[in-house]
């Protein structure tokens, strides 16, 4: 492939990063534009609080106007870290259901296409019970919001503690039990799958892992990709993100992923450390990804 063609292929990728909503959700697209995002992810509320202030209509209007000006699309939302739809504790499950319904409502109000959620943790109830609880919960919430366009995207997990979704077979079980393919999908996180034991560091390893994903889940169900290197080693089951090429995964895995034509059109979003300067950190990681996408001669 000629260099100009490689550059065009890189330009066609949907690359972005998670953007802060400090000061209002309407500022997130402007921050995304500043670092060079073509797509982006955001929280629609504080990720570590149950309570959320309502989204004022004028803020939503400014957000939509800023999106139009910047051309960033699609936008991905991530739900609160407090939500655990796998919980069999009645109080926590009730709060999680209410919290996730609010996340769906806020995402829909903003016109967000995908809402990413962690499968949750079974907290000792067992994987089979936890998976069934998650699937039943999501199915019920989607039926409550059947007129909504936003899709729920289940994120692969690192496998820490009793968390669910650390292998592709569990993700497949969730999609099957929910039974609403038009409203669901999968988010593949490179750090999480590596921590869970999927070795993507070489071309052969990458091909084997994506082949296993396709066999268990199906690439058509893949809606979002989180691009993160890992501070920890293969199979550690610890979720610690690192800058692209600075962790234990290394550059080759990302080169393979960016060159995979089957993934074209899927938003690929950084959740790498922000350091002291989010603009500089995100620009550096996005520049690394774009250089990798331009061809095998780039290191």
C-alpha cells in the first residue's frame, strides 16, 4: 500500500478519547476538538455519585450545537462506576436499576448512540446467578425504554474480584439472555482483555484473540473499542491503564488492531492516563495511534 493510501486509511479511523464534562456537558465536544478527537466518550454525570443534577435544556442545546460544529461522531457515554446490575443485594440492585435508567434517559436526551456499562460483580452469588441477574436487569430496562435509540454496550472486564465479563463466553451469554440485539452490543477494552489473559502482543496472538471473539460473540456485535495499554502483566486480572506503547501490551497489538479492516467504522476511544495536562497526554496518544495506522514502517 502506498504511503498516501496508508495516510488515508489512518484518517478514516474513528479515533478519540474520554473527555471531561467539568463545567457542563456542552464543553466536552470543544475539549475533544482541542485534542483531535473524531469520536469521544463522556460521562453524562459524576461517575462516583448516585445523585445527578438535571441536564438543563439550554445546556443540551449548546452540547448539540458544539457537536455539530466540531463534527465529532459518534459519541459514547459511560455509566456510573457505582452501578452493579449483577448484585443480588436488594437495596444495591434497586439503586443500580434506578441509576441505570437515569443513565439511559440522559444519554437519550443528548442523542448519544452508545452507553457503555460494566457487567458488574456477583459479590459471591456465583457467576451463573450474576450473569442471569445482569441480563434480566438490562432486558427489563431496555423494555422500559423501547422507544429510545441509545444502545447498551457491555464492556469486557479484567476479571478483578468477582467481576463478570472477563471472558468472551460470558459476554456471549449476556447478549443471548438479554435477547435484544438491536439495542445491545459489546465494548472491547484492550487493557481488560490482556489482564484477563488474552495475549494480543503479536500478530499471531492478536489474530487468535480476535478469532476467539468472533467465534464466541461475533464481530458484528462489536460497537466500541477502548484503546488502553496495561500497567500490569498478562493474566493479572488487575485493571490499570497505561499510555499506548508504554505498558506491557506494547505497540504491535495496536498496530494490528488499527490495520484490521473488519473493525473499520467502530469508534476507538482512549482511556489512558491524563497526567497533568490532558490535552498533551491525549494528543500524544492519538498521534501514536495515527502513526501506527499509517503502516508497518512506523515505530
